C-alpha cells in the first residue's frame, strides 16, 4: 500500500477550447492547468500519473503513464510546478480525477491525490 501525502496540494484551472471542438461530431476539447504545490520541507519527484476521466454519459476512460507532459519534475520544498495539458470528451460535461505517483527525497513512494474537477462548456446548466 502506498501512503498519501497531504503536504502536496493540487490546484486545477480548466478551459473549454471552442475553436478546437466540434459539437456536431461529439468532440469537446478542454485544457487543464495543474499546479502542484509542495508544502513540505523535502523535495518530491513526480514519477507517474493516473487519470480517471468520466464523460456526461458515464463513460470512463483511464490514462496512466510516466510523468506529465514528457517530464518527471522534482519539486523543491515550498515551491510549485505547473503544466497545461488537455483532453477530448464526447459530451459537453465531464469530470477528471486521479493521482500522481511521487517519490520523496529519501526514496519513499507516495501518492498525491488529484481531487475531482469539472470540465464543462460555459453556460451549461447541468
């Protein structure tokens, strides 16, 4: 079992990319900017990611892999790392959540949980 570390805080900002989307084809493109804040007194390295993506129809897809955007960043104490990525949904509403597999400065593995966040076309009432 892997421990979680509350000293890693995750903030998310999302955006609907209307010009890249095609609702008639069931293609809704969203970007998300993640800020990973290391509130501890030790560096932490982001090793893996695991996303669970749920669209408005309840269809779930999972994405797992090494690092984020081609990087496995080391986040020094009391600093933040930020990146932007994206996803495509078949519906105008969905949710993402997941976790980062991280390693402490001393080599101990732990998970940083990514709280669920909403992806929605602006003006959507659901």
